[in-house]
C-alpha cells in the first residue's frame, strides 16, 4: 500500500473534529467520515475544563471559544432540602493554568467553530452521509469500506481513528471489549429559559438528594441569551411517554424549584447512561478515542473533555510517526496513558460524583457535606480538590506514564 501520510477518522463529533484539526495543523492529510448530514444541535455536553482550553489555545481557538461561551469561575454543591453546602472557587487554580474557570459552551458550537477552522486546510476533507461498513487492516495501512449516497466506497489510509461514539462501528472491527455497566435509571434532561440565577444558583450546580438528585447548568443557547438544563434520574419502571409528558415534567421542575407560573420547557431528552472503558485503545493501525473508547455519566462534565485529551495525545504521536519516522510503539504508549487515566480518574470520579449525590444514608451524607465544607475552608485542600475536579491532575498523571 502506498504510504500517503493520511489518517481516516470515523465520526465528526467534536472529538473527531479536534482530531482532524490537530492532524491537519501538523501536516497530515485527513479524511473525516460522518454518518449524519449536518452537525446535530441536541443538548449534550456543555462544559470545557481548563486543560482543554490550553489545548485549544495551542491551535489558536481558545479565545474564540471563550467569546462564544460563559466563563464560570465557581460552582455549587447543594443539598435539595438544606441548600448551599459548598461554593468552589476555581480562581484558586490561577497559578496552575491560564484558564482558572469552566467554560460553558454547547458541544455542537465547538464542532461548528472547529469546522470553520478546518475549511482553511487543503489537506482535510469532510465526507458526510458516509457510514463505516467494514474495516480491514492491510500491509502498511487500513482499508475502510463506507456506505455512501453513491454506493459502497473504499478508502485507504495509514491509520484509522474511531471517534464514532459509544456504539462505535470502528470498535466492532477491533479485537477489544467494552467493559463496564449500564445504570438502571435513565437521565432526563429538561431545558428551560427560566433564570435560576435569580434564586442564587451558580451557572453549574450539583444537588444531592436521597430520592431525586439533580444537576443544573446554564449554557448560552441558540441566541446566546441563556438557557438552563436540569438533569434528573428517572424511575426505570416509568415509560418514556410518561416521563416526557407535560404533567410529569412540570411536576419534577416544581418539586425541585416551586414557582407560581408553569415552566416554559423548550427541550426534553432521555439518555441511557453507561460506565465503560475499552480493554484496549489500539488494535494495530486502528485506534479509539472519545466515547468510542470510554463512556461515563455526565456528572462532573468530564467525558467530552477526556475525548479531547485523547485525540490531542494520539494525533501528536501520529504526527511524529508519520512525519518524523518515530516508532509505532508510541501508539502503545497512547493506549497506556489514556486508558490508565480513564480508569483511574474518569470512571472513578464520575461514579463517585453520582454516588455522593444519591446517597440515601443520612449520617454518611451529613459527613460528606461536612467534608466538603472543610475542603472549601482550607486553601491547601480546596486547591488539591479542584486540581482533580478541573482535570489538571489527570493530565499530569498521563504524562507520568512511560
């Protein structure tokens, strides 16, 4: 097979887009295959952490992202009955990062910003309505068969990266397992323009309760005027029809935040939530990143950021291999670094976040709340705590793995 220094990426979500941008910027030719006709704007991830902004800064996009989103310097941990437990000030990270805050910006807008940037590159092409149907590894490369509007088409490249989500088609053609579990309950996301900030809420809130925890976030929305997403767990016995009914939605929202007038609900989504990590991120010349490699519950806003961190790590290594003749063992290092961090940080932290919010034991809940209060009152403790929550510690752990 001809060595053309080209990489195929399956999946034009934000992670696939960033992989393509970094490779194109390095000088590697990229073909991005995507099933859908356009960027989906359904409500999904909306939090960008400090180390992710540092990565975007190296590509010249951090300021653009910041101009489009909300800079959030603090977040709340609350109890549904007693109110505010702890206010975490991300400003304590000012000596650790140029971006001591969270940026609230919907993932489809991030994709759109990267898409615009990629139009500047002649070594990039995006092919929509292209569904991966088969993957074969050949001598020195990969053959990808895709179903397209013009029939099945073959594509060849040096490497293939699967950034095609939790149900990854690429992963199915690899000798890997997707180990983990699925939560019994589904997560309901309700979107409303009602301004919870008037009642003292931060732009990011985690609210514990033994019966019905919830999470509350503000993102810019379609016209940048601001909308709020409320996340609830649901009863596995309830039907989707009931969960989505106006009566049930209004009852949940009023139960969380009573007010005289009904809520204006502009969107509602229901998600099955998993905690899984692929047994390997590499099978020869085929690699995984983002949700194709790991999935987790959204509490903490880590999943999308982990995907971004995956592809920056991976594409930097691919650039060294393809352009500088570095050893392919770098790809095994990618697997060790990112899979280890996913298991040690992403899975553990996101599972722990959910467990703390739904804890039904009064004594242990009280003890946890006192622990949080002790952390925020101690500068050294809150600094250490926020380094982990802001994903800085995970990046350092990755770099320590050789």
